[in-house]
C-alpha cells in the first residue's frame, strides 16, 4: 500500500564501538501508528534519538512532514513544537516535585496545555500530590507523567521510546486508547512512532511495523500486509524434518511442530499434513528476529 | 457491531461483512458516509490499518466509494447488483450444502429432494 511519509530518512548511519546503525532508507507512514520492534541492542533507541534530535552526531539526511529537514527540526520552532518525544531517560531533575515538573513544561513548551496535563494525570491515576518528589514515583507513574506531558502538547508526530514497558496491563490498554484517540483527532494527519517489546499488548494499535536487528531494518510493512506475507504452519511430528527447510522459527514438541512460513512458499509444503493459520504480529516478529538474531546465528 | 478476536475470521472481514449487510439491507443508504476510519478504529479498539482494509474491501466490491478528504460514501445499490450480491450468498450456502452432502454420501437426487422438502416446510 502506498503512503505519505511523516519521516523520511536516507543513509542514516551511527557507529559505535562494535555496533553500527545503518539504515539506507527509512519511511514512517503519516496518519498511522508505527511500531519499532527489535531485541535489546538492536538500535531502536539510537534510531529514535536520532529522529527526535536528542542525538545529533549521525550521518544521513532526514525529512519531516514531507518538507522540513533536521536543521528545521532544531531551529524552526514550528517544526520542533510539532514533534513530541518521550524517552526512557530521567529528564526531570531528581529533586523536583510534581508541581515543579509541571511548571517547567509550561516554561519550555509554548503549546503545553496545563489543564489537559492535570486531566491526563488524573485519568492515568498519577498520585495527586503536588509536593511529591518525582524521584519518589514508581517506574509506572514516572512513565505516566512523561506520557501526560507529551500528550498535553499540540503536536502532529509523537516519538515514544518504550512507552508500554513500565506500565501495568490496565495502563497499557489505556495507552493504546490514547494513541488511537491521538490519531483520530485530525483524521490522517497525526502520526505515532513507538518502540516496544510488548508486541502482543500493542498489536491492537499497531498499523505499521519496522523490525530492526543488529542496526539494520530486516522487515517492515503494514501489519495487514505482513499477515498476508507470513503465515503460521502447524503439523505432525513425522513431517517436521521436511517442513523445517521452509519454516522460520520452528518450535516442536512430542506431538507436532509449529513455525512461521512465507505464504509464497506454502506450495513447498504440499503433500504434508499441515494446518495454516493467520499469524499474530508477535509470531511474525519473533520469527523474523530469530532468523536475524546474533543469538541464533545469522544465516 | 460485534467483533470477535477468536472466531478465526479476520477482523477486517468481520467489519466488512457487517457494513455489507447494513448496505444490502438498506440500513445504510445511498449518500450516507461510513464512520471515519480512525473514529471506528478507536471505538472498536482496533488498529487503523485493519479498519482501512475493511473499507477498501467494500470499495472494491463497489458498495462504497472513497471521497478524498471526506471518507467513504455508500453508493446507489442498483437492483441488479443487489440481486447479484444475494445470488452470491445463495450460491455460497448451496455450495456448503453440496459439500456436506458429499461427505455424508448423499446422492444428487437425495440432495435435491431434501431441498424441495425444506422449501415446502419453509412455505408452510
């Protein structure tokens, strides 16, 4: 499916000792929620930091909203204000109270809506004690005030690094609702890019998935298209050896096996007794990650 | 609209089926708009792309048309097309009956007799 890119990147390279992020082209679709998926150390946070302008020491070119480059993102307040970023670091000073954290955001961001922030904090069940120190908050509550902060600004693009990780199941559900609500506000003009390990919890809000391994994009696409490209195959024990040649990430037990297969290679399984099912995004991602992971040996 | 996550029928298919039924039964009339893609996704707690795929399916079937910037509008359902859609449903149902009959080892005549019997029962 064709789409307009809210972020377009070319030749994004960032080298560390023993690791290189190398993304020849990057396209994040406008009007959708995009999940950035990959194992620890795959380069997700590095990429998000580059896109958000947290990290400026990279090679390559970026284009936002179809017309602004990374220089505009840094120096044009309209562009900077249109992008909301939530990272995994502690960017509130440890001695600040909840009230001070709120005041600082009011000073920093012209488009920060304090009433909305208070309302969101209430919805997210953040303790309502102005004098409470931010450092005394639990990881979950810390994430909630960061999310409330980024959602209280009038933005067109959200870049969220692992927003679901510290949240409990109830709050993850709420996070999904909030993302959907955000996307709906200006039908088709708002976009969200988030990284996650909690693929199953976030699947119901994921439109487009970008899978990163060892600093490279190994697969990407709209979830509905990926589900047509990859299917789950289940079969009897006696067919396992024959099926292994075609399958990704086979898991086998005493009674049978299960793996992920490219739909276009299903014909190679003809003659075997198998059942084909629609894959979940989680199954697809795990299969692709295993295929490309250092842990399992790159093929 | 009831969406089942476990029925085995893809969610986009369930959404398309539901709107198709509403359009064919006249509950959604010519010129009316389907709910906005992102609004429906939000209400049903599903992704935008799933909703979009359902709407594109209805578009391909000629039931709705995408209008730039406004969403999907229900087309006029001319008699022939309605009949064709219903014919397709009849054929699907009959094909299922034929398959079941084969499994049960029914002869063609027996199958036709069963259908006739059912028709008289229904009429009474």
